[in-house]
C-alpha cells in the first residue's frame, strides 16, 4: 500500500485523493455559510493514505460513503466504515489511516460558535447517520447548480444547501435537547411568515410576537442559530427575493424594491450592492447574459 502522510489542520484533505468541493462563495450555498460551514465536499482517498489532524481549527463531520478508515489518538480509535457518521471536535488532534480498499467520504468543516458549542467534547464520537446516503446526492446537486448557466441556479442551490443544513441540524443537535428542536421549529415558522410578507415594515417586536418571545429573547436565539440579528435575517430574505425577481422577471426596479420591502429603488440598490458587491441592474444583465449566452440590454426594465 502507498503510505502518504500529509500534515493538515482542520480540513479533511489528503494526497493522493480526488475531490469535489462545495463553492462557499456561490450565493446558493448561503444556508450552509449561515450555519458556520466553512468547507464541505466529496473526497475519495487512495489506499494507505494517512492524514494527521494537529489541533484542527474546525469541527469535522465525516460520512463514509464506501471503504474503510481508522481514526486514532492516544486514548482510543474509531473505525470509520461505510454508512457511519463521525464527528471530531475542533482542537481534537487525531490521525486517519485509510484502509486497503480506499475511502470515499462526504465531509463538512464547521466553525466554532454558539450553535455548535455542544460539539466541543473531549473525544471524537459517532452519531446516528440518519439519511446521510441521500445527502450525498443533495450535495452533488448543490455543486452542480453552482456551475450551471440556468437563471434559477441560485434559487435551486439554496434549496439543496438548506436540505444539507437541516440534515446537519438534526444529526448534530445536542442529544435529548428538545428545547433546541422546538426553538428551531419556531424560528422556521417565523421566517416562513416573514417571507410571505416581505413588503411589510417588520419590527423586532412584531417578529418576536409572531412566535411568543420577548424581543431580547428573539435576539439571543437568532444569534445562536443564525449568527446574525433578526433584522439581518430579514435583510437577507429581502435581498434573496430581489435576486429571484431580477433574474426571472422584467419588473422595473421600483416594483422589485417595493415588493421586497424597500422604500425606493435607491434603498434597494444600496443594500444590494453592499451585500452582493454588484448593482441590481448589473446583476440582472449578468443573469440574462449567462442564460441567453449574449449581452442583454434591459434598459426598458430599469427605466
């Protein structure tokens, strides 16, 4: 067997291997980014590869698709066999040695934060795999959408990324902590309601009342689950809806702005460019050009 050893920190990349990585800069990956996922992908390692993780900076979550590997440290070892889900907390040094038949994985590197603080245990551990096998196809779908020329690739990508995010929420939540699941569900109800009424001038008090929380409590749980503020989530929803309207309709910018809750096209343009680094008009031209394979003059849409 080949014995190739690579020193790495916090990621699951070794040589020789083949690998496909989720592009976190793709807007469709935003549901993963919001959960603190910094890297994710699919990797296939050759037999005998040994990977050293010395004080890794991120939590590692690995689903073994096929093959076998052994994770070891001074206080124990874990067999990473097909259809197992394994978690190595940040800061937990360990070595992974790939078996004789190679090792194919789906993996996530997760930033430390309040949402995942319960993962910071002393040792790596196994988790119930759930529907992990299906998630491989979902991740492949997200990766594919990131490079497709279709106009709705961002929207489709977000759906794939959100499914992956929900999978991680379910698989990695603190065992037996029903209050965490309940709060996640209540927030889901809130954002669904907000999404149906983006043109409404939402306040923190109104959002909190929707799910029977105090404004201060809403701030705390949104920071915990989304690493932002309630108004930050509202802004992101508005801008994502604006993206969809700009890409898929010919509505004037004023119509789009009022439809997603901005008082003027100028206010939308300012927020849109600050968040995405491109103006709404340029974004619309870019999307039409990608879809049609030619430059698109949308002056009549912005006039």
